[in-house]
């Protein structure tokens, strides 16, 4: 069986379904432990190449994804993959865009949209989801 994320490691979020996903800041070194099998990069510029499968969503800092349907598609792919693979979400700082995407992922996993930001702040990072429009985006995500 494939080694999974350590559920106690910093940046690892356990969803209600039991899926584990990792959020991280690309501004910091790669955390110890296994590499991801798939990464969703949420950046305003093309991300650095990685030796694992990845997708890039154009998403400027402090904003929302430029292509919301593409984001929804990539998020659903990440959620599907997280059932059997190590999935990572990453932006430059690891809080705003990553937190917003993780909150939307929590909605896909069954957390009510109005509770998803609080869920991610409690179980991932207190500073997750940085702007009012990011919070509103999560509350309207389906």
C-alpha cells in the first residue's frame, strides 16, 4: 500500500470522508515525507516544474481563480485523486488561495458551504482564506 500523508503533519487536512490532502507554501522548502502524486498549483504565474503530476490554475494573489469552471474541474480531479493518492494544494504563501481551494474541497466532501471556511481554519491553518471575496466564493461554491 502506498504511504499516505501523516495526518498529524503540519499542513495536512483530514476531510470528513477521511481523505488527507496537504496544503503548502511554495515560498518554503518542500516538507519532509513522501512527495505528492498530484499537485494543484494556484498561482498568478506559471509554477516551477515538479516531478509529479500537476495542474496550474491561474489565480492572482488575494484574488479568485481567473477561470472558475477550470478551477471546479481541477478541484474535482484533486478530490477524486485524494481517495487513493497524495494530493497537494499550493500557492505562494499557503493561506489565501490554498485555504480557499481547501475550503471548496471541503464543500465537495460534504461540509456545508457556510461552514467550510471555519472548518479549514480549524483543521488546516487559522489564517486560511484571506479576503472577504474568497470567503464569499467558498460560501457560494457547489
